[in-house]
C-alpha cells in the first residue's frame, strides 16, 4: 500500500554495497494524535548517514534502511492533538523523532538523552516498526520533534542545521561560548563550519585548527580570527593555555595526539567532541589531563529549546550554511554519500533536493 501506510524511499539493502540505493516502499509507523506527516522537499546528507550504512558504527543495522535526518518539507497531515504545526507549514525534523517525554531527562529539557528515544532512522518504535529517514517521499514525526522553519531561511541551507547545526550549537551554548571567550573549532567540514558560524554569532573569538592548510581562506571567510595548521612542527606550543573550549568536529580523533590539543586549553578548559570516529580513541593517561586540569567530553545533538533558539539566531543574523545541492535519485544519493566518505571537495554540506522530480507532487 502507498502513502499513508508507506513512503517511497531510496534505501540501502547491503552494507557491502553501501552506496547502492534502490527505490522502494518502506513502512510508516501507525499515525497517532501527536503525529505530523511531512512531504519532504530537501534532506541534508550527514556523515552519520555514511558511518551507518558503511557499518562503521556497527554492522548490525536494520535493512533495508533509508537514512537522512536533516529533513525539511511541508506538513500534509496533522494529528488531532497537534497544537504547534498546521497543514501547509514548512517544517523540519532532525536526528531524533521520538522520546517518552515523561522521564526525568525529558522533563528537564534533556529529551535528547531520553533512554526511550527513537532516532529518525534505523530505530525501533514500540510497535516494532523501524524508523526510516529523509531520503524519502514522506516522514512521520511527533510534533515535539517537528520544528517550524523561519520564513527567512532558504530550505536547502536550513536543512543541514537540523542535525549538524544543532549538534554544534548545543555544546557551544551549554559550555558558555560568548563574549570574552576564545573558542577553537577542530575540523572545518560539515560540522566544523557550523561551529565557526555559531561561535562567532554568539560573540566569541573563534579559531580553526586543521590539518588542511588549504582551508585557511574558508576559515577566515566564515569568521575565524586565525587558522592553526597542525601539520606545522610544534604547532601547539604558541597556543598553550589559550582556549576556553575546543569543539572537535573531526571524525579522525583516533589519529590525534590529544595531549597536544589539551595543552592549548586554559586551566579547566574543555575538549569537547561532536565528531565521532569509527575507531577507538588513542590511549590516554590520567596525567594527560593534569597540566591544566582540562576536561574531555562529548554530546548528542540538542534539545527542542536549543533547536528553536538556533533557528531564531540563524534567521535574525542571516546565517547561511555553506551547501551544495544534488537532485535526489539513486545516482544522486550514491554520489552524495561516496563524496562525503572520500571527503571529495564537499564545501561543506550536501543537501538532496528536487524531491517532486523523484516522487511527484505529494499531499
């Protein structure tokens, strides 16, 4: 049966052929009073999509699987108890699509750490349905995880904000980025360029740390005050005790000499990770944290209040993602994930577009 029982989707059926997408129907979970159905118009391509379908984060994934969790589209159906969205609204969904909303974490606006959360794709609902993502015709989402997109934000530019944007915005806010703070962003890619944009918009002094010297001009264009090249000998020495916070957006941390990075932090500074490698972190000694009493941490997306605040900030300050668009199709999905995997001249995010061309006009 077609929609509303199923969505058309571009799915992966074999992680050994992880970039081969097939168009087929996938089951939608039963529609409930707080649900919203979205006819998708754009979906960002996240590195998480690639880590998932390649088996980099574990090979036990449900197949067939449609990935994609940076979704923007039109609300075409709303449940009887929905109060925040109406049919016709332009809305977005990020990397989380459900939670119990009753546990201690949810009641404290920490629903992104709910033990009963449901990821936007590849996760089981209580009825056993597997959530399917945004490389598809439709998405069914709980209204708490559905966000009205400000009119001033262009769809293809706003889509990557829903995961990459929130994933970097949340820790910056929680860890105090603002006037008087010096923030370093490690890795200038899909995550890292948002880190620079948000830290600058929040009033901090921003620096970029990268092993790619050819990214210096882009770092400065995004608003960084300076660029630090880790390929230079003893690169960290001039920067000792400089940064209040390092936001690590790279997914190659397993290759880092982390004590070098730690040394650039102020006393009690934090090295915080939002880029997750496929491999374990390098071995560390407790003594590596002692010279400046620094901290090592990581985080998972962000909460609803942070999403709303981030979208408002982007709208108010006219912040624009750096995005390249690709028409969604079997070939388009293949090109996007392969180029993200190879880091093949992606500046700095792909958004899949022209969903009407692939799926027709939808209601």
